[in-house]
């Protein structure tokens, strides 16, 4: 590897200084021959009093190091701001060859003449791809890791076009990250990000090839950014498939893999959304005909049932039919169609993950990343800079430098785990705080909301829809969402600091470590309130005469009269909608407003021509974590779609609408509002794959538990099959008639304690000579020897719930296992094609080496033939 070993400070005059030549579309130095592979921007210290001491020395040393490594530099003063200087970086062909070998970059050796594979899916979707007249199809080659001494083996038609702009930028960034900027004693300091963080340089980025909405006037410019905007990022192209090959070529395999996954996920969501919408329509159309909702709304049944107060003293008695509308809403989601849909989603998520693996394998093959991690993964410069300890490499058995001892690594990991656990406990504490708010505000809403609705005529239409439970649930959901956003912004910085402290070896390890930390936090942050409503709220409330209290004074809250499933649906819809709106504001408005303000503050005269590198400087940087937050957003959404889909069948439909916008918004953002990212290789979606698999496994348990313990499906089934006929009932036919009466227990009003009994001021006018009230539970009546203890119905229901959960889980898990076993991760035809290409690649390299060897030996053989007198000896090659 070419490296700098000197210790002198290079004067800045070694960097070429050139005036802008007036060509705004140029991607070359002023000579028009040397291509710009990277741009560095700094503020001239002679024209800025804010320049930090020592910045000039570090910058000159750094640029001198680059030139000593063979990199060519050219500096140009800004047209817009005379304080700014743009240092353009060019990688000569020899330097590119050197670092292409270091990075094991695969390059073409011969056109691939094997017939491409086709599938029924491609036959259907090719009509939605951009025309090949607009975006030409990429030529397919046999490739091999580049070796400088075997240059003749590779398909070099044009030295300037041999390495693509994405490869050149990637190699330039590799050199920038490892060029030293200071030397103290025998210790060299390097790491380009430190110069950016310290303000020595204000920005560093590769160039876009043209403006996004105007073609370049340069004759050889491919105008790939213009094509991507028109055929991918523009709203008019919403119906088109994504040009993944061009995305990968322009932005790199990592961004290409993200958009491939997002597109595949969106296509699969179409099926889930269609089935979920059908389930919703079924529930909506049958809500009026449901037997138990009819009984609730019937004045002769629900109108005659008096329900016990749901809080102490200030809550009145109420009639069951006041919950008629909420019962109808519950019927939309709590029906047998939801059970079928929950099982379907468990199978859907398995099919999604298995078919994604197959599609990912095809992309790995097409993009030459099959052996990326084994061949090309390099150490992080931050890791290399701190390697001061020695150890024996277990693979090579050679001594190597590491940044910490085994004890030090254990200490770093332990510190990281402890910090993550602390923040998880902090989230749990915030959830407990929201629960206390719900308990306190329910009492307030119970005392004031009803009086407001009764006294104000303009609120009369909302009387049937707004209940204290609903008002508490909505406000608590909004507060929970605000807390989630605040904790996210704080923990993000903490997670990055912890991961930096752990000092992972490679960038893949760094991203995987950060991914696990962030997802664990986000999982608890986003889903904890949903888990509380689904599995804890209303489960331990006691009975009217002996309720359960929190903190000694706050009565544990009960579910909404329509059931906790309605509240869970409300919570999910608020969080999903709020999250989508918030993310769109952050992703679209913030960069657009920042760019608009920057352009306004740096306006120049209309007669001035702005070069390409200054146009890109006015855009926003992509950020150090790149696509991390995009993946995180989608995986959190994936959790909402799968974990709680039994309570909200419309979640896939909302996710589908969001993703259709998300693809174009992300495309528009990185194409028009951000500087060009440094292209990165990626073999797959990294640590997100096992996370998705873990969520899919957990989703089976959560949906089975929601149906068993949160919905009323199991109690209704137990009543229909067991308690609607003899010996528990006089009827002989299975029916749902009488279910409401059997699901409500009886409480004697005289058994109220004085501190709990409702005050006479709030007693309804119709409450005359009534001695009992009803409540949701399965307990013995007051006249029973075991009054208020759980009845046989309760234990039947518990047994049925446990049996349902165990049976459904085992059936679904077995189905998932069989599907995973039957669907191979890599198609057999693709395996054979990979083997065939590897074999042909080896043959081509072998034959090329033999041919090259013959060319080298031919002069020697000819000389020997001329010197040897025996004519029968043939030395011809």
C-alpha cells in the first residue's frame, strides 16, 4: 500500500492554484483532462479571523501527505464567497490501480455471453421499467478482483473510463481517511473525519455529474443524476419500477440495496393491504348485524342494564347502551376475519423474508458483491489510529496491532450494555409516568367531561362518541408520542457515543453494533405503550367493592366500555400517523428550507457563473450514518404492521400509502437536496435482516395473545359452544343470544365502601330503587356462597385462551418452519450460474496469463532457436 512516512510540513504552495474557467458543467481540472474525484472545502485563514490556530498547519500537512501518496490537487477560490477555497482531488490511473488492488475491487475481464435468466415476475414488471432508450441497460461482464500486475487480463478499452466515477470516489475517500495530518514523535495522526469535525475543512464530497433538472452541456457527461430525477424521483414516475442498476451505479451498492429492499417490501405490502382492507370491510359491513352489538344497543337489553361506576365517588352509574357506538366500532376489528388475517400475516411475513433472501441473492450476483465481506472489508481509520497493543492473529498467527486488550474490550462492551439498559429503564419509567397520567386524568375527565357534554348544546352530537376512557386514551397517546420523539433525539447521541467508545473494527461491525443498540431502544420506546394497553391495562382491576390501586390512591384503570382493543387501535393509528408526518417534515421540509435559506444568504449576481463544485456545496450533507435512519424508520413500521396487526387490520394499508410516498421522497431527497454520497459496497441489508426475523417470530406470539387476552373472541366462542346450551343454559341450540348478560357480573350496591360509593349529587335521575349494578368480569353474584369469587365461566375462558394461544402458535410456527425449509435462500438456477461464471472466470484468467507469458517468452525462444544449430528442435511458442 502506498503510504506517507515523512514528518515534515508541506507548504500549501505545492497545491496547484487555478482560476475558474467559466464552465459550470465541468467535472475536470482546468486542463480539461484530469477528472475531479473529490472536493475539499475550507475557509481561507487570511480572510477569516475565526480560523482556529493550527488549522492551516494541519491542512498543509494533510494535503502534502495526499500529494506524497500520488494524489493531484487543484485549488480554486469561490465565486460566491471569497473566503472559501475549493481543493479538487484527482486520482491518477496508477494510484487508482494501486488502491483498486488494496480494496479488492472487482473489474471486468470479458463480456458475459451467458444468457440472462428471466422469470414470470420480470415478464410482468418490465412494462413499468423506464424505457431502455432513456436508461440504457448495463453491459454484463465476467469480473475478478483487480491485480495491478495483471492489468492486461482486464477489459481496458479506455483508461479514463475503466474505473467508474463511483469507484474513483470510493478510492479517493479511502485515501483521504488514511492520509496523516499531523505527526507527534513516532505517532501519526490520521482520520479525515477529525479534520471535518475540528473545522479544518468545512465539507468534503464527490461531485454530482450534472444539475438534477438540466442536462449537462459536456459532451461525455452521462447525465445520470438528470435521468434519476426524471425517471425515478419525479412525482410523475410514481407508477414506474425503480431503475436499481442505475441507482447502484450512481450512489453505490449500499443505497441500491436499501431501495431494492424498500421496493420489495412495498410490493409485498400490496397483498397484505388488500387482505387487511377486505377484513376491515367485512367487519364494517357486519357491525350492525352482530348479535352482541345488537344486544348492547337494544333499549330493552342494553338500555336496562345499569353498569357500576368506573372510578371512586365522582363517577356515576351508567346504562350499557350508552356504549352502542363504541361497541359497533369494536365489531369492525374484533371479529373472526381478524383471526384469519392475523394468521395470514404470520404466513405473509415468512414469505416476505424468504423471497427477499432470494431476491437479495440475485442482486448480490448482479452487483458483484457475493464475496464482498470476505475480500473487501477494510479496517476503520478510527480503529487503525488507536492500535497500540500487540496480539497474535488467530488466523495468520502473525503479530498485529489492536487498540485494546481483552480486558479493555470487556470493559468497553460492559459500559455499553450498562448504558443501554439504563436508557431502557428510563423509557419504562416514562411509560409508568404516562400510566399515572392516565389514572389521574381519567378521574378528571369522568367528573368534568360528562357535565360539559350535558350542559353545552353544541357538544351534544359528540356525547355518544366521547367517553372519559377515549379522551384519556387519545391525550395519553399524544403525550406518549411526544415523549418518544424527545427520548429518540437524546438517545441517538448517546448510542453513537457508546458505539464510538466500543471502537468496532470495521464499518460493518460499527453499523451492526449501532443498529442493535438503536433498535432495542426504539423497540421499547415505540412499542411499550402498545404492549401496556394490549396485555396489562384492565387485566388486574378487582371488582367494584374491592378495586386495585396504584400508589395507594390511584385506582387502576379499566378498559374503555368498547374494550381495550379499541384503545390499542387508537394508540397504533396515532403513533403510526404521527410518526409518518413527523418523519416527512424532517426528511422533506428541513433540507428544502435549509437549502433555500443557504441560497438566499449566498446570492450572487446573475452575471456570475457558478461551477459544479460550488453548486453541490450549497446542498445539504447526507450525514455520517447515511441510510441508518431510513432503515430504522421502515423496520419500526414493519413492527407496527406485524406485531399488532390483529388489532388494526388497516396498518398494512397505511404502511403501503406511506411507502409509496417514502420511495419517491427519499429518491427526491438524495437526488436533489443532498450532496452526492460516497458510494459504498454492501452485500445485504446487514443487521436489519436478523432483526426482521426476530420481529416476525415475536409477531406470532403477540397477535395470538391479542386475540386470546385482549379481544372478546375467546369468551364469545366459549359462550357459543359451551354456555349457550345445557347444562349452563336452558337452550338446546348454540347461539350468541344472551352473551352480553352472561359476560357481565352482578354487584350489590349495598356492598360499596363509603369511600368508593358514588355521591348522591351525580346519581342519574333514572336511578330509582335499583339495588345492583353490573361490571365486566366472570364472578359469582352476591347471593352465591362464594360471592365475588371467579366463576366456572372464568376458568373455562382462561383454559380456552391458553389452549388457543398454544395451538395457534405451534401451527403457525410449524407452517413458518416448513415454508422456510421449502424455499431456498438462493435459487438453484442462480447457484449453477454463479458456479459457471466462477469457472469461466478462472479459465479466462488462466488463458490470459498463458497468452501473456507466451508474449514475454517469445523473444527469448526466438533467440534460442537462432542460436541452436539442430533444426529438428522446435522452440516455437
